[in-house]
C-alpha cells in the first residue's frame, strides 16, 4: 500500500492532478464545497505537549487559558455560523480527554443537545474518549468526532510525548463503535518526510469504515511553540497530499484546513482542483486566524464552486 501511495504521489504533478480530478468528479459531481465553522469552547491550558499547538500549557504561546463557554454563548455562535452558510459546526476543547460523569463533560453534552437542533452537522473535538463518553456524545446529537493522527506512527513520538499513537487509535475506535463519523487527518510541515505523510494516509485507509472527513492542515508555526521556526510547507507538496488523499479515500470530504491564510487564491484553486471539498470558514480557527468569510465566498464564486446547500430537513444533518 505504501509503495502504491508513493508512486501515485511521485507522478508528474499534472498526471497526479488529472487522476485526482477524475476520481473527484466521479464521486462528487456537485461542484460543492462544505463550509465548516470552528469554535473553541474551551481554550488553552492543555496538559498535553503537542509541539505544534499554541494551547498547550507547556508552551508559552501567549494563549490565555479560559473556562468552558456557556451554552447560550455557544448557541449564539452556532446560529451565526448557520446564518453565514455553514453546514457543519465544530466545537473544540483543549483537554487531554473526557470521561462519563465529569461535570464539564455534562456541560458539553448540554451544549451539544442545543446545537444539534439547528440542522447543521455537529462535530466536537475534545481529546481522548472512553467508549461510554463516545456513546453519550452520539446520543446527545454529535454527528462527527474530530481526532487527528497528525502524522505517521513512527514520527508521532517526535511531536507529542504525553500520549501515544495507540491512544489516538483507541479513541477513534470508540467513536466508530458509538456510531459517530470519524473526522481524522493531519498536519503537513512538522518536519516529517513524504513517507510519514503517506504512512498516515495508509493508516487512515485501514479504518473500517473509512474516515468520513480528512482535514489536511498546513502547520501554522505559532510563536512560543517548539515548532515556531519551521519553514512553511511548499504549496505543491500540499497539493500532492490532497490529490493522493482524494484518490485513496474517494468518498471522504477532504478538508483544506489550517494554514489557508498563507495560500494565494491560485494555490487554493489548485487545492480544490486536487480534490479538497471542504474548508474551515470564518475569520478564526481555534486560536489562529483564517481568511475572511467574504474573501472565501468570492473565491468560490469565481471558481464556479458553490457552498454546500443547507440541509432541508434537520434530520438529514443528524443522519450523517
Ligand atoms: N485537543 C484536541 C485534540 O488534540 O485532538 C482537539 C483540538 S486540536 C487543536 C485539533 C487539531 O488541530 C490538531 O490535531 C492539529 O491537527 C490541528 N492543529 C493544532 N494546532 C495547529 C497548528 N498550529 N497548525 C496546524 N494545525 C494545527
Ligand atoms: C483540524 O484538523 N483543524 C482544526 C480542527 N481540526 C479542530 C483546528 C486547527 C487549529 C489551528 C491552530 C489554532 O487555531 O490554534
Ligand atoms: Fe491539547 Fe489538542 Fe493542543 Fe494537543 S493539540 S496540546 S491535545 S489542545
């Protein structure tokens, strides 16, 4: 598998793009891009030491630790996201993980019950889950759980020491067993090799069922993190990774994620051509900046792409 991914990846760029585009058109004829809005419901002060992340309490990235947001505030943000055209609302918390019975987890379940009435897909990313916590999230109305592998199993220990790759896989298994969709991808630009990227993709392809969505992040080198000095990832490397992901996981939403601010309109157009069909939308990611919504709307219009239409029936979002 790895060698097949490697030969796909190393083709002349235009041959790779042609193949990815053909796969894309076959499975996604609608010319749509899904708009997803992120909200950090609990920012900073995280116990983990992920070396790319501004929210780790072990780095001094100038992110102040905040309390879990109140339900009404989250609802207001979710309503704004829907009014602006998002069909997915993704709430992130800077925690090592959650378990049943925890007071803060109960509060998240309350938030999810409300947000899931709005007819958007509801995604959360809260760190590690026990199987019981996963079941409770599903019951509360979560449609997808985001938990990235970020890189290959071999390179992961260079990036994080406070949890293991196996911990990540265990959470993903709990998510699948609870019947939620898996949103799982990674970051380019951590200092990994091309083989590391493709090994990650190989692991993603081994999931049963395959991930429903795959975020591809380009590292945003956050000042104060150990990776602050990393060189930006080359745009053609990003495009190649998107194209190989599209071919290897034809039914997945491939999300062009963090790092778009650095990409020109032309570079983003190439990413969509290569098979990206989802973006984070709105001027803020979790702690970092994202392009302005108006700029994204005009870019899509200029390319003849449409934002994914809202779900006519809220039950359709929930059924995802
Ligand atoms: N704490 C949870 C976890 O680790 O799964 C959820 C939040 S975490 C911020 C979600 C993902 O955001 C990470 O797995 C990583 O892929 C991405 N991410 C975080 N910081 C980033 C950065 N500086 N640049 C690019 N992607 C980043
Ligand atoms: C994902 O893969 N990327 C998003 C989402 N899943 C949670 C987060 C990007 C975070 C970028 C850095 C920040 O905002 O601090
Ligand atoms: Fe914590 Fe998630 Fe950031 Fe790691 S990526 S430090 S687990 S918020």
